[in-house]
């Protein structure tokens, strides 16, 4: 994979140093997708959406519900994001 570079907050980072975070509508992070590894690269938000939610139906539903994606560095991920923490805002949906 060629070294893809991305700009985040004025910093230029290799895509392999980045991760897409899925934010739930309440503001809690609920998922992470490595932005670049091996031959895979998810350089744009659209590519990341397609990887996380392969069907248009899923993407539309989550986007309608105000889920959003944010690209950040692994450093910030390690400092700010704790996916193990339970979301305090919603009761676990009955599935
Ligand atoms: Zn929450």
C-alpha cells in the first residue's frame, strides 16, 4: 500500500496511524475501524461508512440516527477513547 497521508487538525499523519471512530448519537464512541493496514485503506468518510455498514440500508439508518464518523490518530484514540466504557445514556436495546 502506498503511504497515504491525511491531515487532522493541521497535523499530517500516515493513514496507518489513524483510526475511524463511530460516535453514537448521544456522543459516546461505539466503534473503531483501523484506517489503514496491509492492503486496506479507508481514506475517506464514505469508504469508512461502507466498510462499517456494508449495506446502504444500514448506512442510511445510522446516518439518519445521527451516528457520525471521525478520523483521529491512534495517539488521540488511546488518550480519549474508551470503548470498554458502557454508554450511560441509553438502556441496552432489546435485540
Ligand atoms: Zn452515550
